[in-house]
C-alpha cells in the first residue's frame, strides 16, 4: 500500500481573513466617528437655533387698545393668548383679570366686574401665538437624538455578528482546505 503525503502549500485563506479584519476595524472606527460627529454637530446646531425655536409662537403684544364692554366680548387683537401673560390697564391703573371673562384661544375679553369701565378705552399686554409648531420641532429633535442613541446601542451587536460570521467563514474555509475540499459521492451509511 502506497501512502500519500500531503504537501505543504503556502496559499490559503489567511490573506483574505487579514483583509476582512482590517476592513472590520476601519468600518467600526468610521461608524463610531460618524456617531460622535452627528451627535456633536446636531447638539451644536440645536444650541445655535434654540432661541429661534423658543420664539416661535411667543410674540409679544403691547398696548393693544380695546373698549371695555359688559354686553359683547371685545377682541384684544390676537388669538391664542398665552395664559398668565395677560395684563389689562388704562392710563391710571391696572385691573384684576377677575373683572373680565377672558377667552384666551379666541383673544377676547368681556367686562363682568367694574361697570364704571363700560365704554372706556383699555389696553392689554400679552404674549400670543400657537406653541404647537414649537413643540413639534422640539419633539422632532428629541426623537432624532433618541434614534442616534439607539443606533449607537446596536453597534456592538452588529460588530459581534460580523466577527462571528468572519470566524465561521475562516473555520469553514480552513476545514475545506485541510480535508481536501468538499467532495460529493460518499455515502453516509
């Protein structure tokens, strides 16, 4: 019986494995840097425009004149008046808001208390505007940062899956080389 000895071969899949590992390390490094830069740039951009975002829906109105009336609600000049920002006064004094029925969303005031003010010219200072747009913008920014955080949380899992795949390819590839390749024709029985 003649025995066959296998010859040592220089070629193998190790060169491809080294290239794959280098690509993996560079890819992880680039991914981490992208996550850092996107977070930093997004935060810096928010800091630059935060005052602009906060001013949306917060317009000030000063000395808005209206006639005090105890029969018909009078317009103060704007709708969507912010609760807590309204002051009503005339040339000599300020008045309690309890003297009026205020419709903040409609921007009207009905004189209910001091009837001596009926027919007199009054003024109002307030902040008005819809805060829905401001809230939507802020919620969009928060959800963007939440998505960035979740993506960063999954990065180690993705790297682990790639490493496991790479190791399996190397093991299966080396097994195919050492056993002479995957050949058919044999029976399992």
